[in-house]
């Protein structure tokens, strides 16, 4: 039993359907309530909702009928459906507050390396992701993936949590200003990276947002992270740094041209492309396994789920939710699904049960009708939340034995390499 799973008297008494939900998600175990869980779910969704726009933009380079972008609206819906289904499975099967969605990095690998680089038809590439999901299920049934989590030394688990903290802060700080990012960290030929310029409105507003959010967090204001995102976005709209929403509602376009193409794509597998197909399958498999394990371990460590013997309770259920998402995703037309490090934003707001994930899942469905609003939130508006959460996660390095260099060296390399390689798996 983890340190958070201590039986205590629940602070709230619920009746009827609310009592049934509270009991199912073990609110009394985690000393939580509906208000906290809902707030955590909204916060996590706000930090990962960008995927509804970013993923279709990336995949549109490879997945189209006649020209790039002609399936964009369908890819938005595919992204939302895959995210909602996989996150729902995480909620009801594993009772964890983790959000899942098509993975950043793997979507770029899918589009630029596999489809455009290797000239593999996008339908066949989707079939590769689909088969990978089936293999994930098999590995989960045989307990291999859970054993991988258990086998990772506790020092590496703490280091992974700290490394993820630096990683998500780096993501928030280094966003390209031309694409709505904060630009606080920019590329530099001489020094690799350098500090950005306050002459850029995005950079200035992101910095102001960090100050606002930090002030709210220090004063322990409930919903501080969500308020930080909202205030930064509103400032951007008011000051005309970023265009405001063009509307509130828009009817979704169902992915009729994408659904089932992963299975149809298997018909294109032949002797000429078989070797490349297998190679791509193995790369997807390797990266997703360690990406998911790293995320579950890091966020689980921050939430206090990891037990004293280094295990993640209900690991197989959590991994099965991920496997289901990776299998369902390509059926709707998107790349592989994975657990999101941004889930730690909801954990920082107090989310501890699957009800947080249930809220995230519901918001992905609701978001289908509010794409104009989500699309209007600039990327730099999430920078304050990612920075603050990164600082919270880095606190895990306190658990390392800094006098034991046998532990410190691999832990340091893990912490160091995760943000600088831009990959949890490689770190």
C-alpha cells in the first residue's frame, strides 16, 4: 500500500449517485472530493488540450487525400475520440488521474520519418501503430510491462520524476514564438540555446503569467494553475498579442475518411516494404514502452503512488488503458496514444483518483464543440503552469542518496538527458 492509500474518514458525506461515485473512486482513501477532482481534471485538460490542434497540424503533413490539410477537421475529431476513450479506460480500470492522448514526438516520427521519409503509405503506417497496440496488450497480459516498472531502481524513478519536471518546464519555456510559444529559451548557433527577448510580446506575457501563477501558488489559491492559464490567455486576447476566439461553437466533422484505414492498410504490406514496416514497428514499440513507463513512474512518484518496494499499484490496469488507446487511436486515424506528463498539473491541484481522468475524458468530448476557443488559447499561456509544475516535480531529487555516486551518476544522467534529448524514453 502506498503512502497515500491510508484509510481515513472522508471529509465529505455524499448520498445517492454521488456516494456511489465517491465509493467507486475511493475518495475516502485519497482524502479528496468532487470539487478537487473536477478542478484537477480541468487543469490537466487545459495543459494538454493543445494536442487537439497540434496533433492534426503535424499529422496533416502525412495524412491527407489530395493535399495536405484536407483531413484536418477529421484529425481533430480522431484525436479527441482516441484521447477520450483511452483516458476513460484509465479512469474506470486503473483509478488514476492520468490523461492520455496521441504522443508528441511519436506523431512527428509518424509523419516526417515514416510516411514522408520512408515513403510508407499513411494507411500502412497506421496499421503499424495498430499492431503495436495489440503487442502492447499481449505484453500487459503477460505482465512484462509491469515487471519493467518494478525492475527500475528507485533512484532512477526519483530521477525520472525530476527529469520530467525539467522536461515539461523546458517545453513551456522553449516554445517557438512564431507558433505561439513563449520563446524564453531560443536556439543559438554558438551556445546551442540562449535566453529569448522581452521585445517579443509572447515572451513578455509568458513571463508575466509565470509571476501571476507563482503568486497564486505561493498564496495557496485553489485552482492557481488553471487561473494562471486563463489570466495569461485573456491578457493575450485583450492586448491583441493573440487573436481571440472567432466563436464558441463548431460542429465536429466525423473521421469517415480515416476510420478503419489502419486495417485496410495491411493490404498494402508486401515484400518491398515489409522490412521497413517491421523496423518502424520496433521503433514505435520501444519508444512507447519506455515513454509510458517513464511517465507513469514520474507522475506516480509525484502523486505518492509508488510503494516503498518501488511498485506502482494497479500497474497492469494503467498499462492496459494505454494499450487500448494505442490500439483504438489508429483505428480512428491518429498515431499512438500515451500517458501525458501534463497529468502532473492535475496532481498538483490535488487530483488523486480516476474521477480526475473521467473529467479529462469528458472534456475531450465536450471540446469537440468548442474547438474555436481551444484553438485561440496561445501555447505560451500554458507556460506558467508547466514551469510551476516542473519545479514541484524536481523536488523528487531530494530522495536521492547524494553521497552514493553509484546512484547519483545514472540518476544525474537521466535527469540531464530527458529534457536535452527532448525524450523521456531516451532519458
